[in-house]
C-alpha cells in the first residue's frame, strides 16, 4: 500500500510541527512591532544566503502568532503539519472543515518572503476574493503584499475599471483562480512589449481543491478566442444528413459500449459520399466536410440536452456535468458548439479562432514548486504521483471523525430509488434535522425539487445560481429543518456549520441520490457531514438505471436489470424492494472504478496530445521573450531575411520560380514601388547572383525604413513589433490548426489509426509550414510598413 510508505514522512513533519509549537512562547512575548519586524529580519537572512527551508520553523511560528493576533485563530497542530506538507510541495489531504484557508497562510507567508510569484489558486473567483479578503490582513500585518487576481463578481463589469494587472502581480502573494492565472499567462505571451507582461516568475502555487483543478478540468484546455472565422455553411447540411443516418452495429454509425464515442462505418461513409455526390470523403480534399460530419455526429449522438447543455433563450448554454452549473459564455471549441446549434435548430453563432491555449496540467507544471490541498485525493494517489510528482499526505483530523457512513441503498429503477430517498428525507424533516441532497444533474435536481414541493417540504434548490449566493445557502444548510437540494459540487469550499440542537439529532444528513462517476466526488459530498468531530450521517441511493451503472456496468448487471424490470411489470417483484443480493454489494464501487479508469486514460491521452503542442508553445514563447529582451536585433533580422529569401528561391512543385513570380514577390513582400526594369539582368544571371541581388534590394529597403525614424531606439522598437506581429500571426494560425486537428484525429480512434502518432506527425509538419509563413510575414512587416510621425515625436506604424 502506497500510504504506508508515506507514514515516516508524516512523522517527520509532525516532529517539525511540534518544534514550531515549542517556538510559540518566544513570539507570543513579542510586542506587535517586534513581531512585525521579523519579516524584514527573515528577508535580510535570505539576502545573505539563508534558504527558505532553514527559515521554516521560525517563519511558521511567526505566521501562527500573527494568525492569532490578527484573525483570532491559532492554527492547530494538524494545520501546522498540513502547512509543512504544502511548503514541501505535496498534497495535503485535509477533511472539510479542518480549516484549509488558515493552513495556507503558513506556507504562503514563508514563500511570500521571496515574492512576487506566489499564488493561492482556487476553483472559483468567489473563493479567491473571499480568502484574499479574510486571510489578506495577516500578510499585510506582517509586511507582505497580497492581492486578488480573480475577477470581482460583485462589481458590475461596465463600471469596473480593468484591474491593474501590474499592481496585482507585483504582490508577494496573489489569490486567484486557475482560469484567471492561465488567461493572464497567455495574454503575457501575446504582449508586444515587456511593460505589458505582468507575471513575475512562477515560484510557488498552492492549489486549493487540487483534484478539481488537475483532474476534473484536465481535459478542458483554457483557450483564448480571437477574431471570428469565416462562417461555414456546412453545419446545417451535415446536421440534416447525420440525422438521417442509422446508428447501431453494422449500420452507418457505431457507438462504443460506454456510449462515449461514436464513429462512421464504411457503410456510413459511402452514404455520405452518395449524398454529397463526392468521392474520397477521407481525403484531404474533403477534410472540411468530413470535420463537419464528425462534429454533427458528436452533437447528435454524444451530447445530450439537459446533461451537457441547456437551451437558454435560443442559445446553447453548456453545463458543467459534475456540478450542474451553467457555464455562461463558455463555448465548446473548434465548431462543436455550432454543430449543437445546428442540431437544436437555433441560430448558429459565429465561430471564433483559437488564439492561444494551454491545459491546466501544463500551466501548473511550470511552477518551481507546486502543492495542493483537498478533502479527497487519496483515491488518485498514483496519478498525482506519476503525472505531477506530487505525493498525497493525509493529515489526521483535529478531532476524530464520528460521521456514520451508511452502505449504499440499491434499487432496480430510478423511480423506486427516488421514492426511497424521499422517504428518508421526510423522516429527517419531521425531526427538523437538516438534510443536504445531492443530485447528479440539473434535471434530477429539478425533479427532486418538484417531488419535495408536492410533499410540502420547503427547501432550497441550488443548481445554476451565482456562486456567492450558493455559498450563502450552503452555509445555512446546517440549520434545523433546512433541506437543501444541490448538484454535486455546489457551494464547494463553504463550510456547513450546525445550528443549535442539530448535533443532538445526529447532525447533518447527507443524501446522495446518484453515485457520481468517481468515488472521489462522492467522498467529497460525504465529507460535508461530520466536520470537526461533529456528528453526521451519509447515505447514497442508487439504481440499476443510474448513468454510471448504465455506462460502465458489467453485462450481468444489465441482464439482471432486464429480469427485475420484467418481474416488476408482472408484479412478481414488489415495487420499492431494495436489492440485497451479495453479488451486487460492490457493484457501485466496481462501475465507478471502471469510469475512473476511463477518465484517467482520457486525461493521460490529453496530456500526450498536449505534449507536442506544449513543446511548440514553449519554443514560440521563448523566441518571443528573446525578441522582447534583445537590445540589438540586427543579427536576427539578417537571419530572417536570409531564410525568407532562401525558402522563396527554393523552387517547389506548387510554386515554380518564374520572372513573374519573383516580381510578384518583390511587390508583395519588399517594395510596392519596385522598379521592374531592374530585375531582368539579375533574373537572367539567376542562381547566386539573383539571390545576391534580392538581398541587396531588401537591405536597401531596410535602410530606407530606418531613415524614417528619428533615432535607432525607435527603429529597434519597430523591428521588434514587426517580428512579434509576424510570430503571433503565424502561431495563432497554428494554435487554431491544432485545435481543429485534435477534433478530427480524435474521432479516427478506430481501425488502424494511432491518433497520437497522426496528430504528432501533422502537428510537426504544420509547425514547419508555420515557420516558413513567419519568415515571409516578418519580411513584409519590415519592408512594407508605413509610418506617420505624430506631433509629439512618436511614430504610428501601419503594418501591411
Ligand atoms: P475547509 O476549507 O478546510 O473546509 P475552512 O477553511 O472553511 O475549512 O474553515 C472551516 C472553519 O473552521 C472556519 O469557520 C474557520 O474560521 C474555522 N477554523 C479554522 N481553523 C481554525 C482554528 N485554528 N481555530 C478555530 N477555528 C478555526
């Protein structure tokens, strides 16, 4: 067992925690001023070469004392231990209510001493802002700077001046969200000058709910969208055709057993070709059409209204399948969104190009030190270790957990399950015991709400509200008589405190109405009850008709379902009888295990796909950084010009060299006013002489451009901009290409194809094409830009 290996480490950290607690009297005797001065003293020691490690005991003790004085909360022994785990770059598994927010102050203070570049990353803006506000005073009191980098949701966007990024990222410690950080990182790498880059290094990231960020969101990369793409008219026709195709073994479209992927059969492909009157649908010639067919197939057969998206005022709103929240403004990329719009017959929105993209895994891998905390990570220990080199260390709770976890209650049909769970809720409500009811989807939460209403049970329904309101409702969920229906992760990060008299009733009752696709998420829900040693109880209701069972169940379970359903119909089985047979005892755990494996391999696949993209992105970003930092670009410009001319002069089948093509090239890349009579002689001479001549024209033109500027610095600035614009132009094209390539390659998983290999091969060759395009665009930017001098001496550049 992996956990046994970690015991010695936990012991070691606990010893260190005890040492820190022994230091407490030294600091508690200090005056406020003396304590505050410790920060400066630590910083001097760091400057003199002391390591952060060596400062840990004292810095933690100082932070503990400051927590006590500023917030009135003295970190417990287990919180100090958790803080040490976090400092050393591992995952601290701490149960709900153990006080993770306070724990984070310890490692963040220590790492903040070397600021900036230290982040606490949470899953949503509300939590980032709340924690920055609540914990911020401690750091400030100790003389460190802290900011929230998350968007402020309570301020109306129109009146909210754009946040001052420079100021935010200068802070020693930044509380933010994974998406705000990723977005700013990508934007930094689209900036034209160093002044417009705001992040200062990636030193330390402490990721709250690290499982949600690294696992649940692993397959959804962050994408910055740019200009709209020319509207394709394939969506509707592809949709119409796909709806006519037949699904099933040996028919036009086949689905995998788990209904998570689908593909066209030979027969299907032939039908499509006949419909459009074409041949060779899979050939490059029809790549666009094929891509749209794939998208239409996915939209129609793999995406479900109510589960993956809802129709909201004639628009498609995606929903987060895990927590049922609407994701306003979020769009599926590379055309899937439009394909769903075609499927639903609503207006097709404009499709924008992807400008920049990164997966969260790769964002967080850039940090010198990565750590995380969560209530549940132990189920995914191996993946954290293998993929992120993070160990999970379970921190013992401050008080023993006395929550009662009841075994799962399994029924044949959904209906029986719902009745049984509502009975349980009714019993609790009669005693005014608070109940938190988790549902697997928005539609189920609405169904429960409806049933409870009919039973006359007042309740709160949480599915698509704003996160702030959600947190407020969740915080009240422990009051006597409170009944709360929520989708699975609603109000995450908010602690449920028990109201008066509730402990005597057995504490909060958590009712799960559908097992989720991973044990970890169920575990999170169970952990809502029985925090900080309080009583609590959890029970899950499941049926053979639950999604996770249908999708991942073994065939004997399927057969059993049919048999039982028949018996129910024939009244040989009494409605509402739970399934108690031994062979079903582990069914839920088994199907969840299958689903988890699937998710794991899909994450691993995303990472593999992303690897080549990451390498390319890093290459481009490094190149950009160099262009921005170099004080002399002459050499680089020379090289670019050489490369552009050489590739142009290398004849290819597509583009044989002719007098006209050289002339065109000169007009389009070098000089609009080129005097064509000059070209004849060098063209006749050909070969090296032609190249020498072209170089001469280019270099004369460059000198002429230089002369337009007052001084060399201005010219340097222009050169830099011209090159960066060219890189961005070419790279954005490439990002967009790769996005589309992913969609197509992914659906070719069947047959003799190796999708990763194909993707890598295509990605490599398109990178090469991109590089060529970059040289040419850089050349025209340098040659063809025009300038307008403004009265204040600055110059406006107009790029071709
Ligand atoms: P978690 O995120 O681990 O579920 P929170 O950070 O929301 O927990 O904290 C839960 C509650 O416990 C908060 O109300 C917090 O103020 C309280 N708390 C945390 N640490 C301490 C402490 N050392 N002493 C007293 N109360 C604490």
